[in-house]
């Protein structure tokens, strides 16, 4: 009996490294092992009583009780799909499914270790600042969120330059990952969106557009002041994302616009002076 239990536990521990469902179930099982042991010995005591008091039929039947218990445990561990069904009913699932059907679709490995490797490799290659815990969180979230799953899939693709990676419906998230050295990662994608909105808002609310001659000057000052790493593209993505979420911040006018404004002002002044020169004067008496 001990050998059977040992084999079953070893099999699940090995499988749990690659199967996220089993991995989560094993963590929960470790917390219930003391209860299972207590229940096992209680049932074994009852089995002994049955063996003494009952007939040969009941004695034979009681011998199968430990096996029935093991089968029930395995059935509970193997049973999965609740999260999958819940995910398929979500608005997020329908949105992603529609995009997949419209496009070529994608297929991502189910291995937890390989997903972690994809994110870690991309994190290192493009100089993101994701911690090991955040990489692990993204990996776990990818099994219940199609948005995070799609993010990992896109990280597995080849890019000549990092700008190519920014071309996405989730450019707001990717700009956040690029620009912020310290970031918050949430498994729930709707919560992640709120985190990014708040992070961008805290920066833009402290900007006075009239204090800068150009956007480049503003970005440089923002990076120095808030210790972030915006470039022109990620900065404009952040500005657009805030505008889409009800926060429209003013940006400095570019140099060409200011030059045109000055020219127009001088032209109006010239026209005014010309009108004065052309105004007829009263004839002297």
C-alpha cells in the first residue's frame, strides 16, 4: 500500500512541473496531507474491525477500501477544466477568440517551464525590469487569461528591433513595461489596465506643458524627475492611452508651430502699420 501511494505522489510531483493544473492542485494537497493521513488510519482501523466482525464478504470488501480512497484522491486531482469553462464564458475570451478567428491564430506551449523561459529570455534581451516573481506571475496568469497568454506568445516571436513588439492592441502595457524600472504586475488583466492608467496619470498630472519648448525636452525632464525611461514613441502611447481613458493632458507645441505663430503675428503687425501709413490725413487749412 505504501508503495502505491509513493508511486502516485512521485508521478504527480513530476507531472506537476509541466502541468499548471496539477501544479496548483499539488500545492493544495500538501496542506491536506495531515488530514488525509489521519483519515487513512481511521479507515484502516474500521477495516480491521470489519475484518474481525464481518463475514468473509465484508472482509474482502474492506480490503478494497484503501484502493477506493486512492482512486478518489487521484480522480479529484485529475479532474480539471473548471477554470477553462469559466474562462470561455468571459468577455475577454470572446474578444480574443474573435481576433484569433479573424487572423491566423496562435499556439503556445502548455509547459510552465517553457513559458517562464520565454518571458525571462525576452526580459533579458530587451532590457525590461521584470523580477522573477513577476515572470512567474505572468506565467501563472497566462493559463487563466487569454490576454496574458497572447503576451507570452508575442514574446516568443522574433523581432529585429523592440519597436516591432510595440505594434499591438496592448501597446499601452508594453510601453509601461519598457518605460518603468519598477512596475506592478496583476494576474487580472482589467486590474493591470487600472495600474497602468494610474502610473501614467501620476506622471502626466505633474507636467506643465507651457514650461517646455518641445516634446523631447519634456520627455527628458520627465525621465530625470521620475526615474523612468520614456522615448518619444512610448511617451505618445502613454498620452494616447490616458486620453482614451478620460485624461486629456496638454502637450507642448512643436517648434514649427511656434515659428508659424510668430510669422503670423509679424504679418499682422506689418499689415496694421501699412494701414496706418495708407490712412488719408486731413488737408491743412
